[in-house]
């Protein structure tokens, strides 16, 4: 497949008008939408912004490559765009971006599409080619440049293969080593980015080119959309002086135990290949230790603040717990519906309550939460003591709070044990993961849970539930206002998750009966997308055509309790959108408590409203909150200049 089969002339923008990163993304997405290459601009933008949140795709050198792989894409496409003045894209080198390549890949994209996108990424390493693109004036010139360059690259690949040095034969790993055959210097590398479309292959090519210039032999494994390719062999890893991991996602690390491993973002593989290779040659990197290979230490490099690491660990537990919450909760809610129509002894009611309730899915909530928090902190050795600690919290009435404590406790106990066992003879390394860690981590975690955490958190948990059950109307409304507003502060971020987690804790700790807090967070979470939908419908002169079309999608998302549908609008105009949505969400949450609405389901939105204690009042609370937010946003937002 030719690159120009994906980079069609009709979508090219030879004079990008945007002056900001957000505007540039919108202009590129608009080109995709107008050509019919995507079916949901809002979802596509959400995925683009999610990728940008991980690290800027402004790779430096005047190039930006925003990309996403999603069901919102009808057909794999690359939008080429040029900006004469340049755009402040928050690029890694802090220089303006002038060339843009927005990559839109559909879910399940064929291998040929992915290989073509990888080939495109590799071409963008060459400065001469970039200069030629900067000077191109028409889409025809751009297409001609890419056709010529691809033909040149294919001819070179065939010549290499004929000469026996081909880098296109992953089945013979030794033959894909590049560099100087006479050099004794040899390093290995792994490149990977979250979507595995562009940066993975750009980092690979940059490392190979620089290694060749430096006379260093290198082997590079890529973890892209097609999975791992050119996989490093055990012999190559053993022979390497050092290992470079240029990745923004998790890669298989146990195989590098005992080797100096330099862990950096994939962008460093593109921008700083010489620095990485030099450090790898000199062995200037921490020795990687892995329990699976007899090591005794965690990966040496962990970035981010204490708060961000705690949030990451907590979200790992919550994300693994949510399928149990949603699956069990919906089945449980349906059982309540059948119970109203039939009786408690109805076999369908019994079946659904057994599968979804305390004897089924809900029985695993706290152990799963605790286990995967511990796993995030202490890796695999912490999973077992974390789950056992969570199970102890469940059985002792320490509940949700006790489970949280158990997860963090088990994770840090394992980290402590790594340090404690670090001085043991190497002959005992094999016993650590199969004997020492399981026994001592379980003993310490279980002991602390039994004698300290279980009694303390049982008292706290029972006191909290009692206080909530006995809240006066005024206090309950205030709590509903806070929980509802939190759902809209960051629309899926820490505040949103904290409110939702609190409601889940109350729900499970009460024996799956107290859904008052769940009503507040569900109503608060439904308001933002519905408010966006209303504002784009009734204040059309204040939104672009693309935004108005995207607004229609938010009706469905809002009714389904998917708050994230409002994220693209909040990102484009945070002050007006967030302030408006927080106000309406807070009102909706407060009204659910004023009217004492109980929603016995953790998810579902309008589709579980019938299961609430008062469906009409629940819908009315959501409607009032949405109208308040929609009107506030619509009246506050300025009309478009051409509107």
C-alpha cells in the first residue's frame, strides 16, 4: 500500500489557519469529518486529547503527529497540513509546529494500514525530506514527494535483503542488527507508544540511524499496534552492554533482570538517541531486578509526584473492580425490578441476586480493589496479600475503607521486604518469589489487618454508615450538592472518581440497599453531557457546525451516565463549560437528597431510573440540573464571529 493511499489530497490543508494547539486539532478533525473519513468527531477528539494528555505528539523539529485508533474512524487516513506561521503545540522542543500529520486509524485496522503508517513515521526522521515538505505548495507536490520517498525506501530495503543485511526479516533476529560489524559495542532497545502507530517506529528509526553514525551495533524491538516485532532474543539481551526502554506503555521487563536498563519516554528515543545510546554503552543505568528472574528490587525509575503515584495505584484497583460493580450491580438492580413484579422467592430473583449480590460479583469488590492496588505498588508478589487483606476487610466489616488500606499496606509491605531481603545470598534468589515473599507478605499484611486495621476501619465504617443513615434533610442535601458537583469538576478524573468511589462504598457497606449517594453521583454525572447537548441545540449561533453535530451525541451519552462526552467541550472552553456544569450537577445531586431518591444500581443512567425509589423525581432532578447548566453555558458563551 502506498502512503498516499492514506494521505489523500482532498483532506490536505496547505494553509492551516489555527494559531493554538486546540484550534489546530479542531481544524484537522474538521477535514476528516467533511471528507467522511470519521463518523464521530467528538469521540475522535476525545481520543486525540487523551493521547496528548499522556505526552505531546509535537515531537519537535516543527512536526506534530496527533493520532488515535478508535471506532470513530471509518477508514484509515492521514491528514497532512502546513502552517506558515507555526502553532504553539507544546512541542517537546518548545518550538512552533509547522507540519502536521493527523493519523486516524480504525479499530481492527489491517496490518497493511499499520505498516504504511509505520513507514510514514520513519520518513519524518529525515531533515532533507522535512525541508522538501515545507517548500511544497500544492497537494500534488506533497503526494509526489511521498511517492518518490517511499519508492526509494522500498528499493533500499530490497537491496539490503539481497545483500543479506535485510532489516525486514524478523524471523532471523541476528540479521537485523545495525551498526558496525567490527565494533564490540552492542545495545538492545524496545520502543513503544500508547497507540503504537507513530512514535514507536520513529523512535526505532532514530535509534538505528544514530547507532549507525556512532558505529554501535543495536537491535530494536517495536511494540506497536501489530504487537511486538523483531523480538529480542535471550542471547542478544545477555550480550548487550545495556538496554534502552523508550516507551510510554508497559512492556515485558522480567527478561532484562540483572541488566543496566535505561527507562525513558518514547519521545526521548526520537529526540535524544545519542544520549540514550551513549549511556547504554557505558552501562550508566540502574540494574533492573525482577522477582520472576530471581531479582529483588522493583524497577529503578518511577516518575511523578507522591500524589500522582497514589492516584495511579488507586485507579488500578478501581478500574479492575468496576466490571464487578457494573455487571453485578445491573443484575442486582434487575432483580429488584422482578421482585416488585413477582416475589422474593421467585427463582429469577434468586438467580440474579445470587450472581450479582453478596454471594456473587459483589463479594469480590473489596478483595479485587485491594489486590490490584497492591499489584500496582509492589508488582505480582503483592497481589496475593492484597487480595487476602481485602477479603479480611470484607469479613470484619472494615468494608471499603479497610479494603483501600489493605491494598496500600500489602503493596508497601512487599517493597519493604525487597529491601530487607536485598542482602541475602544470590543462591536464595530463586526462593524469594515462590517462598519468602508469599509467606512474609501474607503474615505481615494479615497480622496488621487483624490486630489494627480491621478494628479501626470497622469502627470508622460503621460510624460513617450510621451517620449517613441518620443525616437530617439539610445535611443530606449539602452532601448531595458536593457529590454532584464533584462529578463535573474533572469529568472522569480524580474528583469524579472520588465521588463515585464514595457512593460505591456506601452502597456496598449498607448491604447494597443504600443507594442515596448513588442517586446523587449518577444525577451529577449525567448533567454535563446533557447540558452540552441542550446548549448546542438551543444556542446554535455560539457553536460551530462540528460542535452542534457532536452535541447531539451527548444526548445519548448523558442519558447513559457517560460524563466523559463533555470532555472535548470542556477542554476547548474550560472556564465556561466546567463552571456551568458544576453548578447544574450540584443542584441535581442536592435535589436527589432533598427528595430522598434511592437508586439501587451503580450504573446505567436513565436505563435504571425505573428501579429507583421515585423514577419521575430522579428524572426531574437530572432535567433541572441540565437546564441550569445548559442555559448558563448558552447565555455565557460568546456568539461565533461569523454566526
